[in-house]
C-alpha cells in the first residue's frame, strides 16, 4: 500500500482489521480522506499521518495513549473523528491550527477531478466527476453521504478518557458545525469562548465532570439545533434565551444544582428549600 504514492482516498471502514496502522501508510502523503472507522486497530495514533488530510476518521477502534500533538499539523482537516477509543490526555491547545475550521469561506472536501474508486465502493475505474459514497459520523450519528461537494466541519472526540478542560482556543473554529466531547472525564467550567462558534448546529458535552455555570454566550449560537450538557456538575440557573429554553429538559438532566426552565426545578423554590 505504501507504494500508492498518489492515493488520495482510503476507506476501509467496518471490517475486522487489527493491530497497529502499517508504517507503509506514511508514504501516502497525498491522502486527503482516510476512513478506518469501526475496526480493531490499536496502539497509539501515529505521528506521521499525512498533513494533506481533510477528513480523518479513526472512530470506534482500540487506539490508546495520549491524544497526539502531531494532529495539530493537520491544518486542512475538516472532519476529525476519534470517538470511541481509549485515548487519554488533554485536548490540545493548538486548535487554531485547524485553519479549514476557522474560516467561513466554505470549500469542498474533495477537489480532484479524477478518482479511482476503492474496492467495495464502486467499480475500479477512473472516473471524471465521481460520486463518492461515505459513511461518516456526523452530529453524533452515522450518516451516509453521497456527494462530491461535502461541506463538513466536525470534531468528535467522544467516548474516550480525555481529561482537563476545554481550551479557550476552541473559539477560533468559527466554521465548526458539530462538536462532540461527550463521555470523557473533562473538568472545569464550560468556556464562554464556545459562544463564538456561531456556525455550530450540534454541541454535546454530556457525561463529563464540567462544573460552574452554563455560559450565557451559548445563547448567541442561533443555529444550534441540538444541545446536550446532561450528567455533569453544572450549577446555577440556565441562562434565559429563546434558544436555550427551546431544548428539551433532557438536555440538562443529571446536574443536581442546575435549575431554571426547561427544568422543573425553580430557582426560587430551590433557595427556599436550602
């Protein structure tokens, strides 16, 4: 495989592949899309992943070790899925290196006119103007995309062993549409910088150990159609806004000291009870 120097797309999703990623992939420096999700790959995520990658999907494997700083070199990445692994450490502060997610000038993920279909995803023939079928994790669910003009901006680090807080640098990713950090061991307050992500439509911070108040800046994300901050240690009153009150109470459940609509708990009654 390492001899395929012009390889741009590699999709081997949903097989029973195991072991470490082969070092020969290091030679595939032109890879734009690498989808190895739903396998049994293990070991650390290698530092040598190609810098041209625009889509990296390694979710639902057995990767372990600290979230590598080398991912900061993926300046063109538009979709990053590392969910459901055993990755530890903190979320890197170099998020502003993801320049493709920090610009609202949308570009398509795939720009080349010729593509040799991968085995199992169509005929092995060179096409002019191709139609790529890809199963991607998008807004917390697996979705089938059949398009040559995908406009995706997504980070999914859910269901790992990540610790620490959300770095303020997250606020630079103003083109981000979906952010899933659920089911980790993240702590601290939810940074108000998330309010700068005005393109965000999906935000899942549930099942962590976040504390403090829900930042009022979340009310500024007018496109937000899905919010989940349940099962944390959040406290205080949910900020009043048409946006935040429009979500179901289940979006806020499991925060004992959180009150205000849409929760049944009333802040004034709670104080009297104390």
